[in-house]
């Protein structure tokens, strides 16, 4: 099972077999393994790894990572049954994947703020006929007669985006080990610079 952390760089296109291929460029790794979780000690098996560097971290975290001499920007866990294979201080790079491999990409979608029902839930709105004034994009009635309340889950205006999304079965088109770049076919969640969890196809937790 292969997994790594990466940052979304940009979308572009490359030519492959005389075809134009839309790809997302991800700067993946190098990641440092911080520690492993075991069933005996923690109740589950996982690997905790870091990506990037920043100037300042909290004192407790600095004490935990003192021997590694790093100040990570991102720290995430990957649940895996092979946690014992990873040792503290191991470096994970893009060469754990191979071209043509299918992976899952998990990230946070772009936040769009507070939106109305037309944009958020694709309501078509009211007819722009005579008598309709300032009501075109409104949601309309939200209650019922009998319960005299609004049911949970009613589609209404609210905050849109900013949710954790996992896209599955994405294909790795190209790997650049020297620059730590992954070229993945299609789009992935998030904006430029956002964090992504890249997992092999059978590593979807």
C-alpha cells in the first residue's frame, strides 16, 4: 500500500499517444514518518507523516519531534495494516507509486461562502412573468401544514463548499522523481496550494 501527502500546484495538459490529456500537477513529498500507531497501544493501525516546513511550531510538538529536527507544516495519518513496516524518520517520496497506477485523492473542496438555493441546490427559481417581483431566486415555501415545522435536511441557502471530498480511481499519467511531481489525470479537490492525501487504490481510509 502506497500513500503520500502533496500540494496541488496547477492543472495543465500533456500529450500522450497523440491525444491531449488534462492533468493535475501535485507536488508530493518528500514526507517524513513521525510514528506508527498499533492496535496494542492505540487500538488501531496507522502511520503519521508530515509534509513541508514552517518557522514555528507549538512547544509540545517541538518536544515530540526534537530528535527529528523538523518543524512540519502539515501532519496527517494514514490507516494501514502495514504500519509496522514504517520506522520513525523514514522518508517517503513519489517513487512509491508507478505510472499507470490507480489512486484515490482526498482534499477539501473550494469554499464558496454563503449561497442561495439556485447556486447551491440548482433550483430553477420562479417564472419571470407579470406579478413576480424580487422573487425569482427565492426558495419558496419551506414548511408544511400538519407538523408546523421545517424538516431536517431541507434544502435551503447556506454555506457551500469547504467539504472533505475523496475522488477514486484516478490514474497517474506521469511521475517526475527529481521534482517530486505527480501528474494525475483529471481534476482533484481543492484550490492551488491545498493539501491532498494520495493513496493507492486499496488504501481509501
